[in-house]
């Protein structure tokens, strides 16, 4: 289970600044059970964005947005609605947002923050990973997570050590920031690189104190007891 919560509406409206039309994508998996991106929240978000003056070209809730094959097949009947939108607002965890951004040639905005549950970090069978930082930065990075794609988890740009697209730590590893640069360039979003991003709040990388007594936290701990 990956826990997520919606970002403040003002953050989402900030991501959408300069756009007029948007397609909303929700997730029937963890985001639905988190109450952050299921059918109910997608409908609520549609109303809020319309009240804010946006045209919502369409909505879709897919079983698992972290599964790229499901994203592609789930959007097959929505191609015109997606094409008519300036961007897609993705209401799910960091893995799901990354999977959508890698599957659809469209600007993708994250509507949620993924929260640390105290157990193993967000992983899935695809290549996307999430460190559950609680302050999702994917809007600034073309939908590629800097905490997991960069070997040193740098969040404010590349270290300068990359060589021919490979990380200075290991030639077997693509430089995460070169991937981010190339994705932003392909989506005509290089201006995102000059955005002033708040320094990472490391408190948000930890499980919140109020979560320590919950059954979800206990389940995460038991998941880690292997052997
Ligand atoms: S920036 Fe990365 S670690 Fe943070 S919530 Fe988004 S995907 Fe997860
Ligand atoms: S070379 Fe790229 S991936 Fe490697 S540590 Fe530097 S910025 Fe991160």
C-alpha cells in the first residue's frame, strides 16, 4: 500500500497556471483507498477546477496508474479528450504519476504527495520508484523523480559529474538529471528548471508521529520482517 494525500488546491492551481484545459486521471488502487485520487475525489476535483475557470476535457479512473500497460489501455477510449487538454492532472502516488508521464506524451501534473508509511519505500514492478518524500516534486522534473532517478537524490539539479548521459557514480546508471532535462526539453518545459523549489523538508521523509499507532504502520513494519 502506498499512501498519498492531495496537495493543497493552491499548489495544483499554480501548476496549471497559463493553461486552460485539463484532463483528470484517477487511480482505483492505493489512491482510491487513500482517499486522494479515487472516483469521488476525481469528481470533486473536476468541480473545483471548473469553478476556477478551467475546462475539464474529460476524466478517467484506472485500476492501477502505476502499471503503464493499464494506463495505455485505459486511455484508449479517451484519446480525443486527452489530446484536447493542455495537460493531465494525475491524482495518485509518485509512482503512478511517473508511470503516466512515461506513457503519455503530455505534460503531467501531480495532484498528490506520497507519504512515508514507515515501511519499504514505494516500489512496483515497473522501473519507477518513489521515496515517499511527502512533497512531490514531479511537476518541476517532467514526471521523473529526482530522489530516485539521481544516485545522490539531488533535488536542485545535476551535480556536474555526468559523462555521456551516465552517472558519475556508475556508468551502468543513467544520470537522472540528464533524463529530467531531456524529458522537460521534449515537453517544451525547460523553464521549469528555473523554478525556485523550497529546500527538501527532511521531516516529511519520515513517518509522521500520528501514524506510529496506526494499523497501517504496524502492517508496514511486519512486512519488513523477512526470514
Ligand atoms: S518527488 Fe519522488 S519521492 Fe517525492 S513523492 Fe514525488 S515521486 Fe515520491
Ligand atoms: S551524475 Fe547525475 S545521477 Fe549521478 S549523482 Fe550526478 S546528477 Fe545524480
